[in-house]
C-alpha cells in the first residue's frame, strides 16, 4: 500500500474569532466537552501542579536566599548541598528550573500590570537604596560594582521581586491544580465546564490575596514589595503572567532564527505571540527550548491514567512529550477560559444593554487575540 | 574455492525457484538471507586464504570449456576483485534484509536477487574475456526484471531505458573482445596485455574506445549516465542498493581490469583526455545533483560524480591513485548503499522524497531522528569528511593523481566540495526546521499547525543501515585493513606500463 503523505497529517479545527466570542459570551467552554478532554486536562494539570510546587519553592528560595548573589551557581539546589543532590543535578536528574526562569524573564521583560509600575516607583527606589547601602557595606564585590554600574543592583532587585511574585503566584496555582485533581477523583468535578468553573472560583477566591516580598540583609529585614504597595494576586501578577507567558512569550534560542527567517519576529513587543497558547507542540526537544523543558518536567510527574492513555496513542512513549504539550495547551485554554470568565466587567446574564455591550467588547478583544493561537487543540480530534 | 562463490547463489536461486508449495514471502526471504549469509561467510573464507603480498591472480581454477572459440572457465582473484566480491556479498545480503514488503512473486524476486549476486561474483572472478562477458550479461535481465516488476509508477520506461543502455554497453564490450580476436587472428581470450608489437596502435585505440564507452555506460560517465537516475528513481530500495553498491562497480572494475590492464600503451596515450573526461563527469554529476528535488535522484547523481574519481585515478595510474580507486569503489558502494537505504526509509514512512516538501524530519518525537542521524553521517562520509571511508578514498585518489593531472584533479576536488553543497542542501531541507511532509499551502499559519503522525522507525528497520554506517566508519578509521588487501595488486597494475616498456627495451634491469 503506498503511503499518502496527506493521510499522515491532521489539521485540527480553527474556530473564527466570532465563534470564540460567542462561546465566551454564552458561558460555554472553549475546549470541546468530552470525557477524554476531562481526563487529559485534569491529569496534565495534576502533573503541572506537582511541577509548579517545585518551581514555586525554588523561585521563593532564589528570591530570598540567593538575593543579590552575583554568582548564584547553586540556586537550583534549594540550599541542599549534599553530594547526592549535586550529583543528581549534574546528571540532570532534576526539574528544569530554567523553565521557571524563562517565565520569570518573560514577565520581567514584557512588564505589564501593577507590579511593573511599582518597580519603577519612587517608593521602590527608596527601599532599594536602603537595601543596597546595607548590602554593599558588607560585600566588597558589590561595593565595587555598584558605583561603576549604579543600575545593576537595582535591576537585580527588580528581577528578584518578579521572581518572588511568580513564586507566590505558582504557589496558589499549584494548590489549585492539585485540589482540582482531588475534586475530580472524588466526583465533585466531572465535566470540562466544571473544571473551568472550579478554576474560575479558585482565581476569584485568591484575587485579592496580597503580594508582598521582604528580604533579610545582614540581619536586617527590608520590604521590597511592601503591603502598602497594594499589589494583589489577580490584577498585578496573574494577569501580567497570562499576558507574558500564555500569550506573548519570547522567541527563544534555537527557534528564533526560524521565526526570523519567516519574518515572524514582530518589531512590536506587545504583539509577540510565542506564549504557551501559541507554542508549536513539535519542538526540537533541545536544551533551551522552553516548551520542551516544561514537557520534560511534566513527564516526570505524569499520572498513571494519562500515561497509560498516551502509551496507547500514536507512537506511545516515543512522542509522549508532544502529547503532553497538546494536553497542556488544552488545559491552558481552560485556565485562560476561567480567567476571562472571572474578569468579565459584568455578570454575563446582566440585563443592562450597556453592561452587555461592555461584556461583548471584552469578549471580542480576547477572541481576536485567541483566534491566532493554537486553537486547533480545542478540537477533540487532536490528541 | 572460488567456484563455490558462484555455486552458493546459483544453487540458492534454483532452490527458491523449485521450492515446493506456495511461496510465502517471509520464508523465501529467510532462505535468501541464509544463502547470502553463506556466501558472505565463504567470501570471508576466501579472504583468509588470500595472500595480500602477492599482486597477481590467486586461488586460480580452470578447465577447458569451449576451447574452440576461446571460452575457458578460468577463475582467479586478486587485490582488485577481492574487495568487490566482499561488498557484493555484504550488499546483496543488505538488499535481502531490507526487502520487507514484497507481496507479489516473492519466489522470483529473491531468486533474481541471488542470480544477480552470483553473476556479479562470476564477472569479478572471471579470467577469461568471454566468461566475463557471459556473467556481465547474465545480471542484466534479472535487474531489468527487478526494476520493471517491482519498481515505481514509471518503471516500464526506466527499465527499458536501462536495458537499452546496458545492452549497448554489452554489445560494445563483446565487439571489442571479438575485435581483439579478429585483429590478432587468435582466439586467445585470456587476460594478457595487448602490446603494440602484437597489435597496431590504431587498432588498440579503436578497441579501447569501444571498451571505454561500454564500461562508461555502466559506470556511468557523462554523457552516458541518463539511464541511472531514472533507474534509481523507479527501482525499489533494495534494488537501488544493489545497483549503486555493486552493479556500477562492474563498470569501474572493467575499466581497470580490461581497459587499463589490457591496453596499457593505448591507455597511457589517452590518459590526459580521460582525466579531463573524469573532471567533466564529476562536475556535471555534482552540479546536476544540486538541481534535484527528488532525494533519490540527488543520490543517484552523486554516484555519477563519485564514479568520475575512479576514472581520474585510473587515468593517472599511479600506485596510490589505483589504491584510491579500489578504496573509492568500496567506499562508494557502502556509502551510496547507506544513503539509498535511508532515502528508502524516509520514502516508506512519509510517502514522498520531494525536497521541496519534506522538512524537519530530525524531530526527535514525531520525526525520524535516528534515520536523520545516520543520513547526516552518510552525507558527511560521502562529502569526504575525515574519519570515514570517503575521506580515505578521495585523499588517495587526489594524492595519486595530482602530479600527473593537476588541473583535472583540482576540478575533481571542486566536485568533492560540491558534494558537501548538495548533501547539505538535502539535510537542511529535509531534516531541519519545522516538520512537514506535505507541500506548503498558501496559508503558512495553517501549515505550521499541521499535526504529523508518521509511524516510528522500528530499531530492526535500521539494522542494515547501522551495519553499513559502522563499516563506513571502520574503513575510515582503520583503512589499513583494506589497503593491505589491495596494495600489492594496485602497485602491480600501476607498474605494468613501465614493466612492459622495459621488457620491450630488452628486459628488466
């Protein structure tokens, strides 16, 4: 039997912006409602929750314990310098914490929302000045560097603040995803719509959670992100995170030249589209390719049920990371779906025409952005 | 001992033809593999019995057959034919192993495969011109059948073209052999150098010209090459392996054994022209390969280019260049067989060989990463990178020919550089970038979303290619293994003109 190339390729559905908008306004899930989707989303989020737990612990460790360390060689070890841990690190029997840093850098670079605005404020500058004075008084290397490059330590503190904020954000998300897995196991969640509702409620419940960050320098405690700054979970970290990591991302090493050749690197940073919702699930799996790093990490924590199903589809274990990426994108559409549902200006069943128009405009702006993303994964025919 | 090398495949072929009961493809394949395994083992036994220090014919066997017309059964082996006998055994075995989806007429298919292998052994071992010719013709029809029955959609055209070209080649060779008898008035068809005291130079040039064109078609050299890309494109993978790896070597073997070996004086006269011809062939083959979009045609054109090196080496006829020619025959046999195997795997998995379509096959999860890795190794070997067989052979050929024909050698070196160009094009197009196996549409966003579900390559499918890749690297790292077998013979052959000249001038010393 001759092999026909076209039979080996599969094009998933590509809903239009209008279709997406209609679904958002009708309160329907973007992801098709099937039992298999439920299993994929819940299980992949469970493994993601496990990974985020480790990422979160590490980012908070880095921000607090490796603060202003110019050579943080052991920053992935969470302070455990035992030979066994170092050996496992060297043979790469570990999570790719580089992915967490990629997300942090992405957030830091795109810099949207209240956190970024605070990092440029006078209050922040003043507290940084105090921290730097204290630190340089005891660290001759930094004391030498600071007068030469006065913005260097300031920028490091900004970066550390983003790192800590992301660690706090992922703490909440990790708990939420692991709760979701438990809820599905005990029958409280049994549809994709219930998954989206569960996450929306989780996000809304955590929305006003304050984001604060303090460091200890030479025995003295300083606020970097003080409670007075009024930074909150949803508006100042979650939304910028979605913007930076789900949508914009960064053209990363190894693929940037392909994107550049295809003239896909936008000169406008705000229109970048390399985020999780746009990522090609067929990466080269090389080092430095962010989606690959995350897929490798989730593979380490894959629930048995999902792993078993992956083994039975396409190449089984051979292309398991691609399948994780497809499932992950499905689940990230659920999270995005929940975030949009939780941030509509008015309740969807509001009778006021002005409120409805505002909701429509909000849904339309999201639908327009999402229509260019990998919406093909919303289709159940796509693994 | 040498007759056994003919008996094993021939008896195997007849056993398959008369195998009782319905032919089951799997069983026929196993029997063939066993027979070819025996043939390989026996070839290795011949290798053990072979004395590398002796540059002449060894292990000779002969009996009078039809002596009245000069047809004697005379076999012998030397450092030129032994490596070719070995790669014949190895590559026919590879062909049989990589034949997986023969559903129609398995009995005939495998019998023909064995018949070809036996005939090729016969041609390499024959010490009588007519006997060589018989074996040379004997492999034609089976190969024609292999292309015309089990080939691609245009197989009838390609097979007929192949048959016409190689039949003309056979006629020219037979004509030259008979012409030799006619001009010299004897029926001596033994492998004896023909000298001007026996035959006028004009007649020598005429006979040599006929042989050159005859073998030039088989090798093939530009402009007689046009049958080869078509035959390769339409032939199935195992047949391409055999064609590139073994059958083309009949042409180069004939060039060295019969053209250079029998007409050394006329050869020396024509050598500068032959070196020029080699350069043209190399450059044309390489440039044509650059223009191809079918992977298999590209590899086929690379054969045209790489066979030109052997003509250059033969034209220079120095001990080093002739040793290089033997190396090039072996390394080209292994490398082109490897490349055809890998192209075959790509084609079997993706349904296309179009370089305008294939992309990113090196993708580790959904692509053909191991096949791609071997392909990169294969093209590096073909481009002559150190550490692999291609480097040794090209280095010896160029080193041996540079002083005799500097310009032609330099042009051939350019051809060697062009090999890197077209094979990098191949690897870059088919193996790097975002994976694709269908033609690009007008919407690049839609193309970038296509989910591609190729079947994985099972480890057993890559065993033949891995074996060849190992051999390519082994020869590259330890060339002395092969060099030891062939050095005495190539030195003897290179000294032939000088020896004959001194004999004519009243003896050696």
